[in-house]
């Protein structure tokens, strides 16, 4: 990445982080019989979406370049396995936390009869989905995609090199 693209990447990281943590300020406090209404924080992703996509692309690109520096395939695959296990653990933990919060909402709010009436992402659960752990989850998924992309690209290049060597001889 050249310097201007790296600068834009860091700007997008900053905007996405502020957006993630800004959404938590719109989380409603679960007290009494508050019907809530809508989730005003869901307008934030609309404005940060271009920055978010550039953040995803930049993180994947940097991960791919980082993976290309390692010549040992076992190190790359090991890091992917560890990253995948960590990402899976974060996803399961976040889902379990959101499910527990949804059950708590059903118990506290009288107008909701069962958990299927309340979505996992709601006015009360912004802090469950937009926090440091889910931000790390996104980075890990981009890293996994970057490493796998790097491995497949190296494999394709080695196949093309073998074909060109065979054609020359």
C-alpha cells in the first residue's frame, strides 16, 4: 500500500471504531415497561459504510501481504486455525450473550410474550454487537480471508510457473 492509501486506511479504521462505539451510546437501558420504538443507532452504519468497506478491504490486503512474508506454510495455516477458533469463540459468546439479553427482555417487558417476538439486534443490544470483541472478530475474519487468498494466489502462481516452464522446454 502506498502512503496515501495507508492514510485513508487509518482514517477508515478511526471512523469505523468511532462508529462502533458511538452506537453503544444509543443503547436503551432495560428498565420497566419501555416499548422502545426504533433503534436510532442503525442510521450510523449508513454513513460509515464506505469507510467500513475500505476498512475491510484494507485489513484483508494487509493480512494478505503479511501472510506472503511467511515462507513456512505451516505457520500460515496455524495462524488461520488459531484465528478461526478465536473468531468462532467470539461469535458463539456474542450470540449467547445476545440470546441471554433477549430472554431478560422477555422477562422484564410485559408486552412481549416470547423471545421470537424480539430480534437479537434491537434497541437494547447495541452494546452486545458493537464492542471491541466484535471489532476483533471482523479483523480476524479479514485476516483469515487475506491469508487464504494469499495461499490460493501463491498456489495459482506456482501452477502457472510450472506450465510456462514446461512450455519453454
